[in-house]
């Protein structure tokens, strides 16, 4: 698999690039960091929802009847991976307020070191929904794959994984393991350090969102 995979979307937009530079800056305060995560998540889901099907809808304006468009029957869900994914939730919901929300908590098993879900609460009919899975950082891909595996087990077909920063290692792992998932990222960085932090990255996204530095 090459990284120039058609299922990988690296967003190039001046607004996103500008906001990402401020987020990468280690001196940016948690309050501003949180606000920027919100703004970038909103822009990202705008891109990741580009190909949703629409259908015509008749509308009565104050002046006359016309035909507009609406999202065609697709039920949408947003699924943040705890904890850092919560930082992107409001941004995504401000673009798609009617989306249902599922929550997925992932932790590493002490014995096997494999991530598995310790908490999952999905909206009804999750199998029939287009799911925007959200987590700011795609590092090794361990928790992402575990989350994707969980959603596949629930019968979800259309998984759109939205991250802010991705490492090539994580992208490769996710695309290799799951033949259908699509990824959107605002940056594709150089790689991982020994502690599996993304370089140059932006540090620990969860700590910066929640001010637990
Ligand atoms: N998780 C983070 O929050 N940051 C990284 O760089 C890698 C994983």
C-alpha cells in the first residue's frame, strides 16, 4: 500500500494550515487549543461530508415555490474515541447538529497490551448510519483499529475516520487492516518517536484539550 491511497485525504486549506500552526505551538494555552480543535473539526467534517447523497426537496420561500436539496435518507452518527476525541465533538456537531452521538472508550489490556473497548454506547440503528469516527491523533493506529473493529462488528459499513494529525505508520496500519475505511487528516507528519508520539505533532492532544498537562 502506498500512502498516496485514494482512501487517505490530507486536507490542504489555508484556514486549516493557519489554525494547525497555532495548535502545534507548545505555548498555545489550553483554552485557545480547545477552541481551535473545535474550529478545525468543523472544517474537516465539511470536507468529509462532501459526497453525501442529496435528494430534491420542494421549498416554499416567502415569495414562491422552489426545489432545494437535502441529505438523502442517510442517517449520520459521530463517534468520538475517549478521551481526546471529545474535543472534536462539538465542532463536528456544529456542522451536523442532527447527527446522533456514540461514545467509545478504549484502553490497553494490561496483559496483552492490545487496546479494547471498556465503554461503548451507540445510538440506535448504528449499522445503518454513516459514522464519523473522531480522534485528534492517529499515531500507531492501535486504538483506531480497535474502534473500527468494534464498529464493523456492529455492522457499520461507512466509516469516515477524522483526525487532526496522522503518522504514516498509523495510516498504513489502518488502511492495510480495514479495506473500506476512509481517513481525513489535517496533516500527515514525519513519524513516531520511541514513545509513539507523532513528530513534529502537537504533543498530547488530550492533555492539551483538557488542560491536564
Ligand atoms: N496521542 C497524542 O495525543 N499525541 C501523539 O503525538 C500521539 C498520540
